């Protein structure tokens, strides 16, 4: 995915470092002193005002899949999201709310799809959006390993398989199974419709997640 981040504060650079192993990330920062390539060496850095269309054009906003507005100024975050939607058609926008009194402004009328006020929530929120809809994001560890869950449907290929038959790559392990909301030790019992499968995925497992996704996707999709 092509991801555009506005603001290079601690949250912005942390998000960029998290995403760059698997995605194309561009950071827009208007303050020269805050351009610190070493904090996100694999990202593309652009000096400019994200509220200006020419800056967004240079950043190839038209090709972005997600815009994440993480500046410390609510006006900047709102205007950037509005431009992202109205001028560049970016499918998904996320914005940080710095002043909770402004929370009511962060709606789709300003081009905001999702907003948050606690910086710690942003990585989890982004992961939920980026991950394929087959999987639900449960938790990201400090190592950037993730817990994902998915539910077995009657017509998904994994239905009827046993744990030993499930072809998981080395970067992904079966962490647990919930049946009717209760933990199950499935061993050699086949997976059943409605079973919730919990997977522990390494930080660099995005390609492998895409590979195993068809196992849990209904055959008619």
C-alpha cells in the first residue's frame, strides 16, 4: 500500500517505521528542523505544508491508499483530510485529534474516516484497516508481532482441516481456538464452522498472511 503520513513527531515516525517494511510510506513535514531521516530511514521525506495542494501533488497523494494526519495541529489534520478526499480521492483517511474539544469536527464532512485522540491507538487502528478483512487485528506487541483472528465458515477451505493439516508458514503459528466462546484444545479434531482461530504472526509476515488468507475465505468470494 501507498501510505501518506502528515507530521514527523514521535507518533508519525513510529508509525512510519512500523509500516515501511511492507508498505510505501511518505512523510510530509513543514518544519526543516523536524526532518530526521534516521528516525524513519526507509520512508520518503518531503518538506512542505500538507495543507497546500502542490505539496500533496509532489507527495503523489493521488496514488495514496491511506492518509494519516498526525500533526500537532487539529486545523492542519482536518484540512489535509478534506483535501485528500476532495482533491485526490484518497480512499481512507485517519486523523489525530489533539484537542478533545474539537472531536465533533472530525467527521466525514471534513473528509475524516477514522479519528483517535490517544497516540498509542494509531498503530492498532492502522493495522485493522491495512490487514485483509478476513482477519481481525487483536494486538500488536512491542516487537511488532501481531495477534490476528478469523472465524471459520462452513464453505472456507479450512473447515474440516485439523491443526496438523493447516499449512501455516514459519512466520505464523496457531495460538488458540475458541469454540462457542470457550478455549478449545483441538489437537486432531477438525475445525468447525464458527470456530474462532487466533494466529500469532511475526512482524514481517504480511506476504505469508496474504498467502494463507484463501484458507479462511469462503469459496464463493
